[in-house]
């Protein structure tokens, strides 16, 4: 009888340990012109991803414009609420949880963190427009029973200049959505976000500069993380909230960890090893930590067979050696 008791205790401890170590192993599921098919979701399942970020879009004319255009027939299917709902439905059918992550695109690719109005009147117009955009998506997230909702992505100037608006907005979202909330702060913004206590996760788009080497080793990259990791841990402890990498990823090119946020159209030399090493380093530094919830790989195109490949120097790990690193870690956690 005593042996049975010890065996039960060991099994219980193992079970609890497994629960603690389970992570949000996500992919950023890029919006497409088309509906998602089962074959598209099969590629997500093959890397053992258990989460996917679905990203409906709103569009702004320039960094000083208060108008947001969204849910129009001119947008790609996956960028609309109808498309996001179709994506989420099929992902859920396959046992993959979802984060609805509405994003803003400013014409010509201007960085969203610089969105800044020139008058109080325009700030108020932007707040009204953003309410309509984000609450429509929160309602959609509730209807689809999405597990996480992201209230914004890389909107530093908007957040800094209108903190009271954001506190009030979170209350409005909570009134219609009952899942977990986060905000996707840029890597150089997250420490100044004033409303982390109002949310469930501290969300970071984790494009931290780690190394100026052409092909840094895993050890060099892990050393590069030490410059940032202590502050990340400290904020998690101070706010009593887990860290979620709402985006993380590296391009398969030379110097990929020097400025990981670069989204230009350069044709720098393809470097598959650098992408692999960067992925290994971030996994080794964070996935074993109790205060770390997990993250979403940037980025994952729905048409797996036509995406990435060994001649591609963009962010996607699809059909590249980095995909196998993701698969190995996601299967473990």
C-alpha cells in the first residue's frame, strides 16, 4: 500500500511538472487572399504548434491621420473579421488555440510606433476610430472563443500620449470579451507600457539586438540575451505577470541578430545557419523559465508548400533548417 502511495505521489508530481512546463508554442498565421484549407493547418500541426496568432488588419493613411479603414471588400480575405473567423474556426477544429492580434498598417509601411496626432481634436478622433476597430475584433474574438486577445501592436506614441484612454479601453474590452488579454509592445517599448497590471500577459515583440557577428554562435547569442533578460524578468516579477513573446523570429540572412526587426527588401546573403542559431538561443534562454508563457514565431504563411525555402532570406522558417528546431522544441514543451 505504501508503494502505491509513493507511486501515486510521483505520478502527481510528474503531472504537475508537465503542466508547469507546457508553453504557448505559437505561429503568426499570416493573412492571405484565400480561405484556409485543412492542408494549410496540417503544416502548423507538423511543427507541434498549439497556438496561432490570427491578424485582422486596419489601415491608416499616414502617421498623423486619425482614420482607420477596416473590414472592407478591398482587403484580403484573411485581413477581415469574416476571414479571421474562418481561420480561427479551422484552427480550433484541429485543436490549435488562437490569439486574435489586430494590427494597423500605415501607408508605405511607416512604423506604427510613430503614430502621433497633431491636435487634441485628432487624438479624440483616433480614439473613436480605434474603439470601433478594436472592439469589433474583441467581439469577434469572443464569438469564436479565441483564447487570447491582443489589444494593440507596437503603438508606442499612442500609448505614451493617451494612457487614460488605454485604461478605459481595456475596461470596454473586458465587458465584451472574457478570455486573456495582452498587448504586443515593441522590444524597446515594453518597459514603459503603463497598463500591464490591467492585462494577463506582458506581451513583447522580441526583436532585441544580440550580436553584430555575421554568423554568431548559439553561445554568443545567449550571451547577447543577458543584456536584456534581467530587465525582462524584473518586470515580470514587479507586475506579477508572465512574459509572452507576441512575436519572435529572425531572418535567414547574414547579421540576422544585429537588427532583428529589419523588414526591408534587401537581398543580403542567405544564411540558414544564423537563423538556426538564433532560434536555438532564444529557445534555450526562455522556454525553460517558469515566468515565461511562450511565444509566436514570426511569421508563418498559410500556403506551406510555396513558403520560405533555402533561397529565401526572409523571416519565415518554413522549409528551412530552422523549422526543425521549432518542431523539436515545440514537441518537447
